[in-house]
């Protein structure tokens, strides 16, 4: 499950490096990443496995970033 979080960080950093993502958009992505990671870790520690609900938004953001960086969403 942590692969989705690692991929998210890699995609955001890649987007910043290739100038596909502006700094303000990257800041929003880092806030989303931090909130979802905290929810995932705390959810698994205190709510007996309910932290996996925070993986879904990260996976959706991964797909969005992949489409933005690699694919052409206008097609």
C-alpha cells in the first residue's frame, strides 16, 4: 500500500523537475499527500485497519498525475 504514496511523491517531484507542475499546484499535492499519509498511518494504528480508505485518494491522484505528465488528456 505504501507504493502508492511513494509513486505519488515521485510523480510530483518529476512534474516539478520537468516544469509540468507549478509550485502552487505542487504545494497542494504535498498537502494532500501529508493528510492522506497521516490518515493512513493513524487509521491503521488506532482504528484497526480503517486507514486503507486514505489510499484511494492517493491512487486517484496518481492516475491524474500520470495523465498530466505522460499522457495527453485532451485526446
